[in-house]
């Protein structure tokens, strides 16, 4: 069994440029999928934005990034907002935990969510047999997912 934690950065339309920059600095392979790749109409605003992006280098550097949907106004620091009765925190990063099996990821999710708030329950998604999001009791937002092969 293995587990990987990866910094997951949030951008407002600049994720691709950031990932390309990190690759130029650290080397490695870059993978990018857009909202359009996952079904958003190609001519819709934001379809070319990054929904999944990562850079992985042979010597261990790993970072993920995506473009937050909607407003392009940069935010300074963190702030909380309410949507559908749920308090969400806008952060400049998430922590991502990727496991090999759904059972493994469920276990981590159950333990880390104690005293926290589920943002998106762990469930199958278009890109993974298990994906979820939660904010722990310390205000840190975590992405939990099951590793799958993503085409470059």
C-alpha cells in the first residue's frame, strides 16, 4: 500500500501557464485536461480552462493545479462564502491525497473528516472511481481520489 500527498493549486485562468512554468523549472511530465475534455461545450466560456493538471518529475517533484470556475477576479488570501447552505473557503491551495483503491481512500476520508465539513462526498466521477472534497476541522481543504491512468 502507498499514499501520495500532492499540493493542489487553484488558479483563475492561469493554471496552464503555471504548470508549464513549473515543468520548465523542475522538468518532468505534464498532464492537462480541460473542462471541455470532460464534456463542457468547446465554445462555452471556460471550456479551455484546466480541470485537471499536474507535473510529475522523476526526482519526486509533484504538483497539481486547476482553474476555479467562474469569477476571474484574483482573491487576496482566504475568505469564506456560502453556497446552498454550505460554507466554502476560497484558498490558494488544496492538499490532494491519492490512493490506489477506493477502500484505501475511503478510510483516509473517514478519518480526516472527523470534525470537518464534507464539500463533495467521495463518489465515482468522470475521471476516477472515487473523488471527494472536504474541509478538515482546521480549515484545510483536501481532495481525495483514487489513482487512475490519465492520457497525456
